[in-house]
C-alpha cells in the first residue's frame, strides 16, 4: 500500500508563498478557519497562534495548498492527497534547492506558462536547451526557490 505524504517547504512568509504556488499549480489554499475557531473556543490555542490572511484565520507561520480534485477533511480543510505545506523558519535560503517542483505546460504552451508564472511573481533564471529532447526554463518563486517550467 502506498504511503500518504506532503511536501513541506521552508519559507519566510508561508501564506504569501502558498498563494503563489496555489495560483502557479492551480491548487486550492487550504482553509483551516473552522478548525481554528473550534480550537480557540475550546481554549486549546490562544490568539497568538493565529493570524488573518485574505479574510481567513490561519495558523501563524503555516499555510498549505491541495489539489482541487483530491479529498479533504471538511472541518480542518486539510487535504488527503497531493499537498504542499509551507512553514516559516527563522533562517533564510542559503543555497540551491536539493528538491524542486517542475511545472509542465500544455504541448506548445511553454511561453504562455512562463509568462503566467512571471505575472504571479516568478522570475526566469536561465533557459535549458536539450536539443531534440526539448527545452525548459529554470525559474525562481517569490522567495528565490528554484523550479522548472517545462
């Protein structure tokens, strides 16, 4: 049986980076506000654990996105499928990512994909040309994390 997993990405601003990646991948930002209200009402967490982002209560320093077709828990908003969790860390990015995301375009649609990603805040780093094997762009998200648009 396959195991469940999520990819956790360190960040300086989890909510903002989650917004970027949700738009880039056409995923949904998880909404934990119902769970947060329950935890606050029961006294299990205090207001210091919560911030508001885009009109929703979220956990301070954390934000997640999920594939829109995957199942999720109605109370917590937590996805049970393809999911990325962003968590704030005190240290900044110091080197090349050892793991990165590749975003695949529709056939013949790489230029359109790259332009859309730049419109969301990504930047081009360099184009890689593999001749008959094709080409792709190495890009950076708004916090400098490398990814490829292919």
